């Protein structure tokens, strides 16, 4: 006779289903753009899953996958150059359900004398861009850049003097928080509406950058996990 195992199997099945529901609910609440766990520790240059976002200059892409204070992170350095990487989002981010961009970062060295308000000093140690491509991209794309600036005051919203499609929002300014891991949260939908007067479509890409070419100085920063989440 086959023993009746239903009483033993049922609890296990219920537990598995419950865990699946929890994971599914969490996945619906959070879209992980990057957590740096897939690239090999110590990998240098452009990380897997990213591409160069540079259309000018001679980027060095002095980037390294590291562990810092228990965090997997991308370590960025700049010595008189400008380097950017881009990750295509491929429709993965629905801002109607996950409008908040959340990321961790740490600035170590700010480019000396930099200020986003001037074309001649437009350098930042840490820059995170949300991109809505529109044709022709050089003139009609909409790009919000969340930056850590050396001198421009925190909270300032200013058009880039170098890239017509970019509007900066200064999230951090100056050296007061250097060397500290900080978590930032921005409601991208609200920011977009304030800048463009209408709700956004799904963003097409996300970019990370560091530069010190305009000031001919140096910069250093780290980026941790980057996600889109519910408010």
C-alpha cells in the first residue's frame, strides 16, 4: 500500500508558494538596474552589461569592481579625463509602478574648482543620468543628471552648458560628506514633470559618469546598488 503523504507534502507546498509570492511581490516593487554582483571582483574597465556612453574626448574608463566597507561597488577614478558608461533598460522600468530612483554612492575626491553652472568648469566626481532618447538624440533627448558637484549648491537645477539635452539636479555639494556611503532617493516622475511639464515615458537608459577634464584636476568616487522602487 502506498503511504498517504499528503499531510506531509501540503505544508511544504504551501510554504514554497508563500515564498514565491513574497519574492514575486518584492520583484514587482523593485527593479534592480545594477548591484555589481555579476562582474568579477577586481574587473577593470567597462563592466559587463554596460557600454561606453562617450561621444567625445578620450575616456580612460578607470573603473574597477571592488568591495568597500562590505559593499560591492564600482570604483571610479578620473585624472583630467571624462568617462561615461551606459546601460540600456530595454523597457524594464515602469515609472508608473516604480518611480523612485534609489542608489548608494560615495565621493572621495572632488574636481578642484568645478562648478556645473559654467561650461569651463563642468566637472563632477559622481554623476547618474536617466535617459529618454528622442530623435535626433543630440537635440531632442531628455536627460536628467543627478550629480555631486564641487561648488554648485545642493538642490540647484541647472541646464548643462556642454550638453543641450542634459539638465542637472545637484543632489550633493562640497566636501562635507566625502568618504561616507550615502543613500539617495529621487522621485523621477516628479522631477521630470517639474522640468518638462508632462509625465515621462519609460526611460531608455541609465548612465554613470565621472570627469575632471575641464578643470584639469582629479576625481574619485564609488557607486553601489542602483534600483527603481515604489515611493
